């Protein structure tokens, strides 16, 4: 990637202003690491439900997971338009600073209600990072490296799903659940300061209108048939991911596995998340819609195999790897599809993308209340992914008709 120059823009020979791509490799890696830690706050809720519930009393799944996920999803709709108007870096730093304070505050929650309120505000603040980081990548990386950089950030969003559970489980067992939030807050503080100091945003013309105008523009995107079809597919991705992993812990406990063995089985799927890095090379031969459709179909196959082999630990591990690889392919390519379908309001498109994706993530933990056995739940989730593939086929057909 090109190195930062002192001028945010350069003048081309024809007199036009040419962008300088200021996202060096170091800055991309910084944003990737921050993305992992930010998304860890969502997935940490899965292993924390037990110890937090024991201390505060009663079920805390709604307070820890659902409230956070819903506010996180809504936050995308607010922070995206703000970034369009105020700039990606400014919104990124403001949101991360608020996230630091709210993350530490969660460690001192004295009741389920207080925890729910803090987790809601924490989720809202955390939602500032993904749309601004992705929008920054879209303008600050060179065209040659853009797909790889966005794919790498997308990978970090998914990798945090496994690493977040491992981190929260390890810290909670060793030091207590409150230290999960204290350590995270301290790390986020360091990253926020570094981002404020070294991230350089290319100068870009401000979007017309105020923040409310930008917010309305984001909402109007949902009226586009192509965006609606993408939303119908997108909502199933993290819904199925979170639902499967939320149910997996209870299923493995019923099979007699301890917490350490359960985490090892979760880690088996980690390599599958790097399938997002294949999107760039695959896009040279296939359309993004075809890659996304292949991803959800692979994910559905993985769930069906996992349901069939649920009594076998090796089979469950292998099938979960297939499932995660498929979801990873789909998530990364779908992010690019939202940018394609929402142009020129790309930050708004990232806002809608995030809202729909994490709306599904907030619904995922609630599936445990359906009373379905683990294999039956997986079959239901696989059916949802097949419907997502149908929606993506409709999206591709609509785009083809529009092109002609």
C-alpha cells in the first residue's frame, strides 16, 4: 500500500484532484485489531451468561446479548449517516472513546437491569466502528488492495466470534467476569489513542444536507428492491452463527464435555473464517452475488452435516468448520454487495448492512428459548440459509434486468 503524504490529495496532470491512498499496511492492521476487540464485546456474552447470571441472579441472556445486539444494530443507522457528514475518523474516535467508558462501567453493574442499560449503550457506541472502518477502507486503500483490505476487516469481525468467546471464558474463569470488561476497556483506550494519532483520512467532499438528511437517505435505501433482497439474505447470516454457537455449549455439556474441551471444539472452526480472504481472488471469475450464494449454500450444508453428526465430536467439529467457512464467504461478499447496491451513499449502505446483520445476531441467542433439540435447530437454521440463497438469486436477476 502507498505511504501517507503530507497532502491529503494530489493534483493530476489534467488538473483534477486525485485521491492519495493513506491506509498503509500498519493502519490496516491497527483497524483489524481494533475490530476484533470491538466485536469481542458482542460475542463475549455467550460464555458470560452463566457466571453473570449466578452473581446477579436469574437469566441474563436478554440483558447481555439481545439488548446489546439490538442497540448495536440500531447504532449502525445513526453512526453511518454521521460518518457521511462528519468524517469517518472523527466518528470512529468519538464512538471508541464512549465505548471505553461504557465497557469499564459494565464491570460494576449491580443488577440485571443496570447491566441491560449499560450493555445497550455499550452496543450503540460499539456500532460506530464497523461502518466507519469499512467506509475508510473504501476510500483510503488503493484499488488494487481494497478488496483484500475490506476482506481482512470482515474476517476480523468473524474471528472475534471465536476469540471473543475464548477470551471471555478464560478471563472469567481465572479472575471473574467483571475483569472481562475492565481488561477490554483498557485495551480499547490504548487503541483509541493510537487511532486518533496515526489514522489519516483522505479529504473528501462532504455529503450534502445535514445529519437528518443523511439518516433519511440511509432509510430510503431500503426501498430499493435490490437492497431489500440483500437484507432478506443478510439477516440470516449472524442469526444462524450466533444461534448455533449459543446452542453448541449446552449440547456439548450434555455429551459430557468440560468448558476447556468445549472451547477447543469452538476453535476448530477458526480457520474457516479466513475464507473471507478468498472473496477478492474469486471475484475475478465470479460475481459477488454468486460468491455470496455459494457461501450460504455451503453454510447450509455445514449445518445439515452438523445435525446429522451431532452425536459425534469429530463430525461436529468438521461440520462446524464447513458452516463457518460458508458464512465467512457470504458475509464478506455481502458487505461489498451492499456497497454496490447503495452507491453513492456507501456509508449509509454500510449502516443498513450492519443493522440487518446484527439484528440477526441479536435474535440468535433467543432461539434457545424455542425448546428445539440441537439437531432440529440446525435444520431450521439451514432452511433459513436456503431462503437466503433464493433471495440472492433474486438480487442477481434484478441486477441483470436493470443492466439491460
